[in-house]
């Protein structure tokens, strides 16, 4: 049980830190502004995505009800898949395409370990918060 909890927290903190930095970069770095235009996205989408990433990172770290965390995981899953598709469609280098896939795998480990720990902690309620 301790191994699952440690795995959950390490992977979740990695995702939360990456999403927080990413959101900060979306709002402050000119290179990210240019990258969004390169991908063909409007400027308001960059701001919306930054806000969503901040909120999602907080939701993953807080001990909330299972359904709220499910939505945060779903949102980040969609974000990573969309980033992979956008970078691939615009012909970006492999490094830009592979990073969303790597973070999707880390997110999947976080999600699976959260569910495993929830079942161990509270066998009758699978979506209990950690």
C-alpha cells in the first residue's frame, strides 16, 4: 500500500508541477505565444488553457471527491492527446511530439495508482479521495 501511495504522489506532483509551469509559460513567455500561432490557435485559447491547467493541477493535489479528480484527469488526458495531434499535424520535430505522450504515460500511472490506493483504502468506495 505504501508503494502505491508513493507512486501516486510522485507522478501526481510531476504532472501538477509540469502543468503549473506550462500555464505560467503560456501567460508570460513570448516563445509560447509564437508557438500557439504556429499551431494555428487563437490567442484567447492560450489563456483559457493556462487557466484550465492551473485549476487542474490544484484539483489533482487536493483531497477531493473522486468525481472531481476524474474530471481533472480527463481534462489533462484530452490536453496531452490534443497537443500530440497538433504538433504532429503542424510537422513539428519528434521531440515536440513525444513530450505530450511521455506526460500522458505519467498521468496514466498517477490515475491507476490513485484508483489502486482508493480501493485499498476504502474497498467499498472506489473513488474515495486520497
